């Protein structure tokens, strides 16, 4: 039997699709302020593996989610233009889809994403050397950012990269072990609602979302999903996908701004905008602006000047 993600859909008769991919540990419910707002589109709000109502015998991984979403697009949505919208790990999944299956996607909008460069990219510092003015145009292509004649021998680079990656994986394991110890020594002694109130503050949403958040958050899954997220690196290739919008809130962590720069460096035809005083789930908090941006970018593949948003040139 084919494994499929659970999803809610609206407007099936429409020819263009907006597929919404939620944040870490949450579910399709985070898009409630987007429901019934895109009446001219076939809207799909899915639950990722080990999230929400998706119940399949498959472990959560970015790779597995990418393949299931690709199957959904190519099988269930065949012949339709597909626009993707994702927050946090939903945005990471979209980035990976754009590398593996760019030709099945018309438009992509991501917000609040946290990623890293591949280790080789960091060693050679190629992001500061690529001439972005000479990129763009034509079909979607991917090119490596490391030139053969540059600075370091490729064998040396690979050797250093392996060491750095091993060291970083050890640091991630140490971080996760520390978090697990914190859970045992502190969180497990607290009332179960304590951690949910923490997530409410982290996501910037009100107490009216307490019950849904409580149903969504699985502390055991938290460590597995966090590890998968921390270990993801953007492929060491330039991607000329033409219709990518990168968003981040000015109240988000600095690493989200750094990630926007990383993604823009790899997608030189992308557009980046900061949202004034926005935090993680600003699609709920400032949903009118969020929805307006989605409408506009899907329709025009460009953004006009608005209050509270500013175009960024990060590279």
C-alpha cells in the first residue's frame, strides 16, 4: 500500500495549487488563518511524518518528507501548477525539493528557516567569490560553487570537511544529550503544561492555541526532529530556480537571518524580505499581511513596497 501524508484540501476544482507545509512539532492547524482565504486556488494543508494525523510506518526525515510530497505532486496533483509555502522545517523541506525536483514547482515561499552550508562550502568560502550578476536566465540549473583551480587541493578540502563534519555531529550529539539531561532533571519534574507554555512563548502565539499545541508537541519526537533539522545542510550548488521568496521576522533568532543569507547565496534569483517585528508563527499573528504577500508573490512573482516589510540584499 502506498504511503501518503494526511492532508486537508479546499478548492479541488481550481487549476493551481498552494501546498502549505507546517513548522517543527506542529501540524496543519497552524494554517487556520490561511484557510478559506485563497478561494481561487486548490489549497492543501498537510501533516508531515510523525506529525498531526499522518499515521504511516515511516520515520521522520527531511528526505522521506520530500519524497512523499513529490509523490503527492506528481500523482495526485498531476497537471496543476504547484506553489509551496513553508515555515521553519517546512521551508527546509521546500529548499530540498527545489534541489531535487525543481521542475514540478512553480513558486516557493519560505519563512523562518534555519539551515547551514555544506562543510566544503564553508571551508572554501565560495559564497564570497561567486559573481551573482552573471547568474540567472534560462532554464533551472545547478552548478557547483567550488572551482578546480581554487586555493586548496580538493583532497585536502575533503579531508578537512570530514573532520569538521564529524566534530560538528559530536557537538550536536552533546547538545541533544544535554537537552535530554535537562528534561530528566528539570522538565520531567514540572507540570506537563510547563513546556507547552514555553512553546507558546517561543512561537509568539496566544493561550487560545494551548490545547492544539499540547496535542501537537511530542517531547520524544522533539529530539529526533531537532537532530534531523540541525544536521541538514544546503547542497553545495547554485540553483537558478526563478521564483523563490525568502522571508524572516526581525524578532527571530540571528541564525534565521544567517540562514536567509545562505539560501540567497545558493539561489541568486531569489528575493529576500524582512518582516518588521515578526516572530516564528507570524502567519497566525499578522495573517492579513502574510496572506497578502502569498497572493502577491504567487500572482506577480515579485513584491511591491509595503509597510512593515523591507527588501534585503544579504550577500
